[in-house]
């Protein structure tokens, strides 16, 4: 079943998710519906608060795919390849981290906006899987970035909260005043930002 994805500034995205003690059949079904919803929207990660459930649950599938949608693991890091995906994760907790990395992130709850976000490069995460077993995930690459992004949702935090105050404020005001751009407007905006960058790099004179 495809679920409705809440978008900023929906206040439900700001609620802290509660710890899951037991994987009930209802929570197992929610996880499956979240995966279906994520694939339907062509996302790589989704957290339960994004579909209106304030629980500490996230689903992830960061595996690269070719034109036909077939998985191609060759571009993944060694550590990423060792973790079976899709991932269903309850109560994730970072127990070790190192390094920093920057990636241009997006979010299904902030559609059409993409910005560079700074995160840990390597993480070790304690969690519970869909069978209720305790697991330890050690990873880097896009999977590590995605886990950190989705974990933020469990604490009511969005990637646009992690930008500079100027950038963050600009994006939030734009969405609150004008709503989300259409795909065409988003394409136009990206093209404009690209030429703006070129002007900065090659000053006229
Ligand atoms: C979080 O985000 C993430 O705006 C998952 O128009 C993103 O799946 C983690 C999406 C980047 C690590 C790196 C966003 C699809 C998907 C959009 C997503 C859109 C269509 C976002
Ligand atoms: Co998100």
C-alpha cells in the first residue's frame, strides 16, 4: 500500500519518534508499505515520521540501479556491499563515527530541493532488525549518509535544518510563501543556479 508522504512545513515531521520495543505485525506491515512508498517515489530512504508514524523505524535501499532498474553493486564501497539491502531498521543508534563527508542531499519531504550537507564519513550503528534481533551496521559511502539523514527524521530534524542559517532560512521562507516549485520550475531554477556559479568562477572584466 502506498502511503502519503508528509512535506515541510507539516508539524508532524517535527515530532520525536518513540522507541519500538517489539516488531508487531502492524509495524512489519508499516515497514513493507514504507518500502513500497519509497520505491514508488524513487527514493533511497524513508523514515516512519515522514508517513505520519512517530516511531523509530526507517527503511533504506541505496543500491545503484541501471536504466532498466537492475541493481549494479560495482560502484558501492566494500562495507556497503557487505550489508544486505533493502534495510529495515528500528531504534538506530550511532555508537562510533569518524571523518567528515559532503553530499548533495534531497528529501521526499522537501521535494525538488537539493543542497550539500556535511555528515560523518564512517559510522557504526546499533539497531534492531525486522526479526527483532540486535544488529550492528558498520558502513561508509552513500549508505552511511542515508542512515544519518533518516535518523535525523526520528528526532524531527530535516536536512534543510543542517544548512547555513542564511541558506536554511531562504529555502524555508520560499516554501512557506510560494509552496513547492513544479518539476519544470525546479529544472529552470537549477539551470539558473548553474550559470550563477559560472559567473562567480569567471568574473566579467
Ligand atoms: C535521503 O532522500 C538521502 O526532491 C533520501 O524530487 C538523500 O530518497 C540520503 C527525492 C541523499 C542521502 C543522500 C527527492 C526524489 C528522493 C526529491 C531521497 C525528488 C525526488 C530523496
Ligand atoms: Co528525508
